[in-house]
C-alpha cells in the first residue's frame, strides 16, 4: 500500500474524525465544541450550596486582605479546592482535572478554576488560628439544625507522612511504626455523621492531648447548641477530662471506655459472682456496676463492667484441676445518673462504633490524609475545608436517599458522575443529561425534595436559619 492509500485508510472522513468498525457496527468518532462534563450532578449541588450561602460568606469574610489586582477571587480559590475534594481529588495537583471542564465556571459563577499553586499560596497565607475561627464562624448556622440531644463522639486518627511536613513527628503509628505522622482529633455528632470539630496535632501526641482546647472550640463553634454527652474510647478515660465534666452541673455528661490495666482487672476480680446481672449462657452478656477509685483519680466514680462468655477451657487441655470459663471483658466509666442502667449504658456506648465508619470514609474516600503541604497552615486549612465539603455532601445526599447514610464511594457514582452537555439559549442555561430506569426515578425524587426545600426556606442560612432548621434536622437524622 502506498503512502496515499495509508493516509486515506487512517483519515477516511477528514482531519480530526475517525470511523471504527466496532462489534456494534461502524461508529464515527469526532470532536465537538459543545461544553461537556462528566459531573452533571454538580447542578443541584450548586443550587444547594448557593442557597445555604456558606461558601459566599467565607469568600466575603476572608481574613486575608487581597491587595494584588491580579489575585484570583477568594470565591474561585475556595470553589476550586472544594470541588476537587468533592470529585474525589486526593492531592492539590488533582485540581488540574477540573480546569479542562468548561461547564464548572459557568455553573458556579467563577472566572475560572484556579491552579493548584494558587490554592496552596492562598492557604499558606491564612494563619491557622484565624483560619479555624473563619470557617467555624461562617459554618455555625448549619449546626442549629442538629437534632437533640447532641452526643459528641471523640476520636483521633494517625496520618503517616513521607516528606518534611511541618508538624509531622514520630509517635504512635501502628500501621507505619517509626514513620512521622499527624495525629488530629475529631468530634463527630452521633446519628448524623457530621463532623463539626477538628484539631490539628503533631504525631507525638496521644488521644487526650489538647482535648480541653478542642472541647472549648466545640462549645463556641456550636453556638447556642449544647452537648449532652461526650463519648470516647480508651484514650479519654483520664482524671483531668472527667473532672472537667464534673466541675459544673451544666457541663456535658461523659461515657468513656477504660483500658484493662492491672488496677481495672483487680476491680473486675472483686466483683462477686452474685453481682453479675443476666444469664451466664454461651455468648450472652452479663453486667455489673460499682463505685471505684483508681490510682490518680481524685474521687470514686461509677464504673460499669461487662463480660461475655466465650467458652470453657477444659482442665485436661490446660494441665489444671478445674475447668475455667473464658470471658471477654469491657469496662466503662460514666457520670450518667443511676436511672440509666448498665444495659442501657453499654448499648449507648456501642452506638459509638459508627464513628469509626466516619474515619474510614474520610481517609479512604475523601482524601483526608492526602491534601498535605510543607506548611502546616496549608495542610490544616485544607483539612478544615475538606470536612466542610464532607458535611455539606452528607446532608445533600440525604435529600436524595433520606432513609440512610450513603458513603461517598457510592454517592459520587450515582449522584455526581452524570455525563451532561451544557446548552445556552438566550439567557437560559440547560444541562442535558442521560438517565433512565430506577436511577432516574431516584434522582427525580431527590431533586424534587431539594427544589422544594429551596423554595420553602429562607434565601440563605447566613445568620438566621430558623425557617429551615426543622427540614435540615429531618434530613440529618432520617434513617438508621
């Protein structure tokens, strides 16, 4: 075949167009100038966030004065980062993915999607303390919709780091022993999966480090809303933390799990067999309670003991004279009143397990450990804004699936990744999407709820959200 024949075979339909013989028949492939996007689900998201008004308020209330006439608008910087986090970005460099999408500036009223260097420079210019107050001040109206009673679940997580980031230190790191890390502390509202409290900490800290400061932040940031109960795992059962709760009657109650130290085991051994409540059958739980004072505690406290029979160790197999029962133990300390019995306390603590799912989702589906830079200010502000996106998306998806929480892995696939084409006619913009079947029905029902909420509530949350509190509270708590 000569050169001319080869050219005709490769470009049979002209420059820039191709024809491929597929199993379904010959298909032409060509380039279009239409504004196309893989994120058709951003349209209702844009209307939802505009109605709430938090991002606009953040841009208007920026603590950094922008003096350069060529500086990108703060609104564009915030949207560029937050949309990257929303669309499964894990690094600052992933912002570049959105810069080729022509529909995003059109939908969100941006001049353009800014580059990742612009985002990092802006984040670095914001003092961490000012940045925390800046976001908390403008997000506070959202917490007025939280359901009562408010139960705050506290926990920390380890974020291994592989460079020379400010604040990365060697500490407790079971996944990567000896590796530098961050060890942030988070507070999650039970039953909602919303995370209003974040505190940046170096890797050489423990769970209880800076808890008092984090609790002070939580009380200020939640505003008029009061926390009824603080729950925490093994690392929070310290005398100083429990004493803080007991110093004033209007402070929250506490429920913490205790480590099975030698002193706690000795207290378990002192529980008489007749004091255990419940059947002693296989894999059944028995409860007991007492008032004990461990070393370092300033006063005795109510402690709940739980044991579950796992089996019997036969004497013959253990070279002993008698068979022995094998139990699994758990011990809780609380200042809840006597009217809350041990069974209810254990069940109340077990519901805290859902907090672990929040950490798993943040780290594996939101890039919570990914947006990191050498500057602490950059890393901390990125984490706070990512949590804001996570909270807003959690509420947004509840409009579409009100019966339960939908994690981002599934939510993005069904409610965000929708191929669409933006068409403009006169002053009207229309994003055309292709959906059908049960998927289309679910989206239609969800969009109906969103548009109805926008229609019947105040224009913005800003500083007055009373007209929409009830609706958002229903969204936050509906389902299991």
